[in-house]
C-alpha cells in the first residue's frame, strides 16, 4: 500500500468485499449481517449510534449476530451502551474495548462485564467529550447509524431525532470510514436532507422504526410536595436572585416541578420574561405549560422526545425546526450551547459528599455520565458577561475587579433521603469504592464539588460560592443535609452563623410558607393535563396514558 | 400573524419581497444588493461569514453598500470583524451592535469606533462560545456565507475551507432565517455536498474567489535562536516529561520552531511516536517536516491554509478529507476537539502579569480572542484520563486520590521582551486600563492565570502547577521574567528555592547546552525548504515566495 493513502485503500478494499453482498448503496435487510461481516475488520473502532434516546437497534442486533470468528475485538466508541445487543457484543467476544458516555438500563450489566473481564474500559465520558475524541484519537472506522428516511442517493432524513448523527457521520466519512444507515423508509423525495448522501455508503430499510426511549418524560402525578418545596426555593432563591434567563435542566422530578411552577408560582412572583426564557433542553413535556403561557422564548434540543413531535412542529417560534416543519435537534450543538451559552445547570443527583462532589454511581451499577458533567461545569473559556454569571463570579471573591471572571451556576437539587430512606448525603461517595474495586484511575464523579455553586434540599439552599474555605463549605453542606448522619454532624453554631450570612437559607428565610406548598401549584398535575395544555398536540407514549 | 408561527411567516414575507428581485434560488451578482435590501430588516441579527481565514467578502461589500435609510441598526454576530467593509457597516450606521470573536487587522478601527460610540459592543467571545450563543440568544436572522461551488439546487461545496459554514447555516436555517451564499462557481455536479441545498435560500456566483488569509503560515527564515532555545526547553521539559500526544499549537514563531524541531531535536531525544502524534490544528506549513518524517498520525483542522490544499489531499491518512479527496475542516468540531480531547495547548502571548494572566490587548487595539481562550482553558467537564492530564492534575495537589481530577496543560511561551524592547512581563495588563476606559465589565484577558500551567521564556520554564499559593506563583513568574522590571523584582532566595524544587528550570537544568542552540536544528529554514519537504505539493502564497 501507498504510505499516505492506506486508509482510502483500506476503505476501497472493504467496499470491494461488500460488493459481493451489496452491489448498490441500498442493501436488503436480510443482507445486513453479511454486509457487516464484509466491511468490518477485527479491532475496528465501531460506533453503533445510540444515546439516551434514539437507537440504531436493528444494526446493533445484526452486529451482535455476526460470526465472532470473523469479527472480534472491536473497540466500541459510542454515546450509549443501553441495549441488550450492546452487551451481547462483549459477551460474545465480538467487541472487547469500550469508550462510552451513558449506560442507563445496562449499568449493572456493564459492571458485571467489567468485573468479569469481558469489557476492557477505556473511559466514561460526557457526550461532547466523546464526540471531541472522534476527531482526535477515537475516530470510528465504521459507523452504524439510524435515520427516518433515505432517498435512492443515500441522502438521509433524520427528522426530529437528529441527535448524534451528523457528528458521527462527519468523523467517520471524512476519515475514510464506512457509514451504514438503517432507515424506516426509502422514499423518492425527502422532507429535508439532514445528512448528504455522499457521506453514506449503505442504506438498509428495516421493517420497524428505530427505537426511541421517552427518557425525558416525567409524570406530574408523581411529583411530591417535598419536590415542590425545593422547586419553589430554587425559583425564588436562585432563578430570581441571579436573573437566570439562559439555562439547562437535567432529568428528574424536582426540575420537572420547577418547569410546572413557572406559570403559577413564578407568575405570582412577577418573574415572567425575567427568568428561564432561553433553553438548551430536551423537549420536556413538563415545559409545555410554561411555553403555552408565554414564558419560553427559545429552546434548542439535544434530541427529540416521544410524543412531542407534533407539538414542536406547531411551535416553530420556540423550537428549532426545518423548512419541512419538524424539529432539528443536534446533541453536539446543544451540549455546546449548554456549556458556553447557558448561565445555569440544575440537576438531580443520587449522592453528595462533604466537599459537594456528586455521583449517580450506586453499588454494582455504572450509569455513565451523559451530558451532566459538561453542562454542570464552569466553562473557563467563556468570555462574555451576563448578569447571572457576573454575580456568581463576584460572590466567590471578597473584592471583585475587572479581572474577576464570572461563574456558571451549577445547582444540585436533591432530597436529603432517597429511596428506602438511604441518605443522599454521605461522607464518601460509593464511586470511590467502585474506583478502587475496578482499578479506575479516577472515581466516576458526576459533578465535582468545586464546580457546584448551590445545593438545594427540602431543608434549604446552601450557597457554596459564599463559603470561604473547605471548613465553611462542609458546614454549609451539612447544614442542608437534614437528618442524615452528615446533617446531624453539623456544628449548630457554625450553621447558624452561615444562615445569618445568607449562605444557608431556609424556606422561611426566603419567605416561603410551608403551608402554601401544595400540588395545587403545579400547572399540570398529570400527563393528561399536559396533553390538554398542548391542545392535543402532545401525544404521550402509551405507557404514560391512563385515561 | 399567528402567535406561534411568526418567524416562518416573517421568513415567507422576506422571501416574497425578494421575489421581485430574485425569482429563483440563483441570483445574479448585480442583483445582490437589491436582494439584501429585500430580505434584511432593521435590527436584524446578521452573520457575515468570516473568521481569521475565509471571508464572504463580496457579500460584506454588498451589505456595506445598502441604503442605510432602509437597513440600519443591524446586530452583527460573527466570528471575525476583519475587512474594511465590516468596519464600514458601523461607520455608515447600517450596523450598530456587535458580538464577535476576532478582529485581527481591524483591532485599532474597532477600538476607535467603540470610543466614538459607533459600535455598541455586546461581548468579545471565543469562537465556540459565539457559536454556542447562535443556538441560545444570538441566533442570526440572516446568514451571508461563502462556498467554492454550488449546484443548481443550492447544494454547496465549501471545499477545504469549510470552517464555520455548517454551524452558521444550521443556526440560521433551522430557526426560519435566510441563508445567502456567495460562490466561486455554479456547476452541474459538486465534488461533494458540504451544505445541503434545502438550507440555502439564495446563491450568487461572484467573479472572484472568496478571500482567504494565510494566517497560519510562518516563515522559518524568521525564527530566531532565542525561539529555538524556548522550543527545545518546551519539548524536553514539557512535551517529553508529560508524554503529550494530543495537542493544539497557537500561532507564532516559538510554536513553529517546536514543529520544526520535532524531526531533528525531538528525534535525538527518542521522542518519535511518544509525543505530538494527534493534533487539533490548522494546517501549519511548518508541520510538514514532522508529517513527512512520520511523527504525526492525525490532524483535524479548524480551517484550511492557503497553499496547503494539494499537500493535504495527498496525505489523507493524516488529514480529514472527503471522498472527493480534499480537506474537510470544521471550526466548531476542531474547537471541541481542542477543548475536550487535547492534553495541551501551547501558544504565544504579548503580556503576562504577576498572576499569570495574559492578554494580546495593546493600547488602542482590540484584537479579539479567536480560539485561544477555549483551547487554553481547563475543560472541567472532562472525565477521561490520560497520562499527561493525570500527571498535571496530581502535581497541583499534595496528596492525589481518585477524586483528584487531571488538568489540561496550558503553556504560554514568550520572550521576556517584545518588539522595541517592551517588556512582556508587567505588573498590570494593558487590558485592565482598556476595560476602565471603555467601561467593560471584564478586562479582555486571553488566558487567565489560574488556567496556565507553565510559562516558558528564554530564561527557563516556570511550572505553576507545583506552586503552593499566590506568593510562590508570583516568584515563579518573576523567576523566568529575565531582565524585565518584573524579573528584576524577584526574591533571589525564593527563586533559588523554586529552582531547587524543580518549579523553575533553567536550560542547564534540562541538560540543554546553549552552545548547541542553532538554526541548523530546524528541519526547514525557509519557506522554500517547506515546499521541498512537501515534494512540491505545498504551494506557498506569492508573498512568501522569494526564490
């Protein structure tokens, strides 16, 4: 081979091998396995598209069915390891090495496979971090992706669930890799072109639509009064005080409660138009009442959400949509928006330690990171000021100057106790023990304490920006940790001093009457309410329908 | 207008207005001004594509020629404000507000226009930060872009200079904006599709190619022995010690010297394959010898570089290229790669203060930031370990644990004195005085001191990671600041203590013989040498040709 053109020659050889099974760009579904066996080589870096939402599930099953004698030791480089087929790759020896971001339902299976030596883990990433490595040292040789429609030239319409596809395809196609797409339909004319056909080598029409998980749907019926209290504190004590207009919400009931309180409680505080106007967010159904009430100016989405497509098509002033009328999502761009153009990230977590480090690791489960560490970190390359960002930065120092940079507000919202009354505040994260057990160089910390600015529990808000030194910080965290052991370990004098200085704030300090906390405050109290708010445009998945 | 569809109705109204002057997608060049007057409205956010390299220069001139009675008070949101036409927009009142990243040659004109009240400045951004805001609160209403070729459906081929185009078009087209492209040629069949035609509203063929600035070309003939000494220290004292494989270089002669020393000095140190293998980098001509010597495995590029296109087409194993054989660059993706997938940024600066803050601002000039603050910052959302990153993180603390995260290596390389013997080390950055004069909320700091890990001068390397506290940090900086006033203000005892602890390292501490420092070490000593290394594939722009 020519010394400078080996990749393109290798690509041609693979396409040549595929020619025996696929003479054209369009390949029959029953030839899919043969195609994969023809174009994939042992040791290849393979990206099987799939994040926390859309999945190239047919191609995943095909890859899990190839002959491990022919294809083995693959290096899987992809956002999500969430399907049984993904795990099967490792169980069968088809794949060996793994670099990923999110596991969701397969967290326990990954932990078992790691312990059993069937997965050799590169690292757990945030999405944008893994995408970044696609262009540096983890460029895929083969990408197996999913789209809604293809035309005969291989142009792809990914529709509302565009998500990771453009990034995966760009990394693979422009480095002489092979791109194979499963599509729901092959049509003569696409509604729009999301991926140009000259980047796509093979298209396979599959007789079932690619799978999409409704991960960002939270049923308002399950929101508790404790969560409503925390949401009220967050709105009054953080959103309003910093004037947060550009933000991202993580998944979870407390943030769903905030979304549902904007048009009610937020309205009574006179905050409409002053907070929460511009979002980097998945299309949470619980945002519908705020949108319908005119709170939301613009939302850019990582992905879509099952049932929300018609609603978003009918609200193009708010959402990014194509000229065809449907949503255009893009995970990389939305993660970038969350990192650099949002003033706040607020999300739930499962464990917080005395330094404010948090983790969603629980014993025997590797949940991955997804997007939270990216959104929940201070973008130190940011140079544009905003009132919220400047105020946060100035709180962290005694004498601000024009050299004092701002800070991203990173808020952790959680109840002091979780399921089965396990304390959410701990001396040491479970992630530390896991790192030791599995010989990780780094404990899988979701958000580091030095990036967290506020912790909200039912007991109050701890403003970590105002703390001077680790001692005060620890007392501030203990001071909102309720009746957990960490909370009971507080120094009562120190806690009262912090409260006097406004570092710890109780509901009563914020003028929130505990008796007024009620589910009646929620703009929608059920999925049916959300559908009604949307004028019937939101079509909840059947598992959420009970009327 | 319908309450939820105003943007699309507005878009239709603009397209309707354009129909009088342009009945089809292809518009004649002499109709361009009329088209702009038809589709742009006062107060619009407009992105005139142009960064530090490519420019939609024809469209910039057309916009500067519109009737200010019809089009005024535009809000310019774009990477670069570098052409005379860009400044004219503000001088004529066509534009009023500005959010940008980079000014280059117009830095003095911007400062004058700001002082004169003709520009209302939003903020100076890093590229990726401005792109992020395109999806949150600075979405363009109109994008005026540049491509090499279009077909009759409006599909665009941007060729090697793809750069910002996909990001600008995505933000504009998917939020009901108008996209107008100037192209060098209209053809029947494109070499490849960089931008799908359904995102492009109008195409204008212009009788001269869009302008590209050869910003990243450094003539090896101008590299001094002082720069070679600094480059040797950086290679031996930083690249080798941390095992830096994934990196970005800023613009400048010291980093050009490093590139040219890899195949010579680096080879003698046995570092080939152990450092500098994977790059997020513009196609610096000075990297050619390292590529030809087999040092470089992969390079992803922000943009192209004048004269490098044929060379890159002939080296597809190293560069990202399309199936048509030419480079695919992408500024957003490469900035993301630099932020999240590189272990080191090294760049030159003009001023460093006692805390290590640096700036390229000089009196009366607003140079902008470009990409450096993004690349030169610690990505706190990063979760994947690498040896270089872990070592840097562990040096910064006394007792590392699995909760100790790593650090991006951020290296500033500069001579102690600059042009006309002005000291590069100062007590207070000129940027601070500028912020006061112009009432900026933030001084325009390029890289903040708390992100800098090493400073390299001809006097030595200061490792700021190993400093404990601001006092040591100041002495470490003074300790490499030579005969500047800052350098002469050092405490000699403290400096010797820092040297003993390896925090300050002199050339002799690194085993570098000052007598061996010579231009003979450069793998190429002229532009002609670079062209020769490339086998004639690199075609330097005429201004760099003197043979």
